[in-house]
C-alpha cells in the first residue's frame, strides 16, 4: 500500500488536494453537499492505490535476440512474448525495454485490457553502429489504474546479450609465405637412418599416456619413446592488433583503433578461410581462452567467430609496450601480421623480436593523418618497419582494405611503393624492401 501511495500520479495527487480543499471549504461555508463531493474526490485515488497495490500480477516475459551475433551495420530482431498467468486483470501498462544507446532508441509499448490468459507477441529492431557486447533488457513495466491516478513500477530481471563484431572485408588471395611452418605431428620431416618405426615415434613428453610407449624403440635408444599422433598439419599465423591508447587517435567509432580492429578482423577471417591456424594477440597478450582463433587439426574454412567476438570487446589499454611473452619456440615460424598505429622508438625491440620469430612478417600501419597528426608523426613507424625487414602497406581512408592487402602481398612488399626519406634501407632478407 505504501508503494501504491508513493506511485500516485500528478492527477492522483491533484484529486487528493482538490478533495481536501473541497472538504475544508464545505466546513467553513457550511455546505454538507460539498463535503460529500470532496470526500469522494479525495478517496478515489486512495481506493485506486488500494486496488493496484493489492493486485497479484503474474506477468511472464520471454525474450529472444535473433541473431545473437551481428556485424556492425547489420540489424537484429528482438522478440518479446508477454503473458498474464494471473487471474487479476490489469489496467493500462506502459512497458519500456532497456536498450543501450549504441543500439538505438528504447522501445515503448502501451497495453490495455490485460486479462487472464492474455498473451502478446511484440517485435522491434536493433541497429548497432558500434562493436561491443550489449545487454538488451531488463524490461520496465508501469501498471496503472483506468483513471490514471496511480502508477506502480515493476521490472523483469531477464536480459539477453547481443554481440556486435567488427565488419569483415573479403581480401584477395595473395602469396604470403610461411607455408613451411605449421602445427601437428605429421608435418614433413627428414627420415633418420634405421627402420621405418623410427619415423613414427618421438620422445616421451610429460603427460603422455604410457600405453603409447613404443618399448622396442625405447630399448634401442635408451630413452622413452612414444608413438606419434597423426594430426593434420596446418600453417600457422599470428595476427597482432595494437590497442594501446597512446598509439591511437580519436574517440568512439571514429577512431584509429576502430580502423585497426576492422582490419584485424578481416585478416583473421581471410587467413582462417585459407586454412591457417590463427592466433589473435593484442598489446596485452593473446585474446580468448588459449587465444587461437582456430585450433590445430580443424578443417579448412574454420569459423573465426571466436576471434571476431574477442575483437568485439577489445578496449584500449594503458600498456606502454607491446606484449612479447607469448613468443616461444612453439610460435616460431609462420606468418605474423601486425596491425599497428603510432609506434615509437621504444617499440623497436618488440618489432625486432616479432620479426625474428616470424617466417614472414607483414605490417598494416594505420595512417594517423586524418586524426590531425602531422605526416612526420608517422615516419617513425615506417622507418622502424623498414629497418627491421617488415613488409608493410599503410592503411589510409582513400584506399580500400582489399587493395592495401593486395599491395602488401606483392613481391618485395610495399616498401618499394613508398620510399622513405632519411630511412636506411635494410639489407637483403626475407620480406625486405628495396
């Protein structure tokens, strides 16, 4: 009842004030008929509050977001199924679903005459313009009486999740290299002298099942040897996206970070479709559970959804330097594609080590000129990549990503397309420009 009294609308409070005023005037003027009118006007909001406050509503809500994962610019649909399982009819209901501003305006519905067994299906669209993971809901409900004197707020606890991933641009197939490095135990290897059994065994590793121990080879070598597991061999690739706050310019959807994330998403999808085992890495380290977008042994055309969802929630970091702890002997070789922004001279060791571990090192630096940086501000990035032997092609607003990627795959890299003023050309080596 207290909640219902607190829910008196402006009209309900005006009724109470008008009724009290009428009763006071009737006492002063000696008008008994006016007293009855004043009592009726003042009591009507209180009776409405009593009825609304003691009502037992059993409203249920089922919410479905289709699809649960969309790309920036695509539309999603929210289906709401409202049911009144109680026996008490309700008055006017105003329903508002809690939707983040990035997904559009909050939908509102006005419902009347909800009786026992009532059921309604409502649909509204979502048009996300910014990547991220958003909670759709909960639903706020305001129940009122037919006269509009009382409104009581209720809220459903259920909510749904919508993941908005970066846009993916189809990239043309270009010669990337790195096919001599991969994962799996049936990769090509030189044959040792001896029987054919020597080729199908390997050294024992901690955690191997003892039932796989090959005792004849173990007796001959003096060390435990186990049978190799035949696993499909796949080339490896690592996609590094620089999400350091100090390296990017702009805010929100119109920032250089969004350009870098969109480019990384397209590269991950492209390499995964080409059969590479892709590892996604940010400035803080690997993304995802173990961070590869696809695991060894998966077929070509693997789904890069996990990597795209990790990119959807990627936020800027305060880390001053790129993380290198994920570089181990198991990551040596293969392709490294780095999507960079404003690198500095302090990033030279990280770029050097990335290049050292990669069979082919490719870079897509973001041109920061559209965000007000002078052209000389981006020169260190080009110079660092050139001196470390990277092949690179700059991401600019005037050139589509597919064309930039095609330029990156040319023999000799993109260094030949844009000579550097004052930069020392690297010596001959894998991926070095002229």
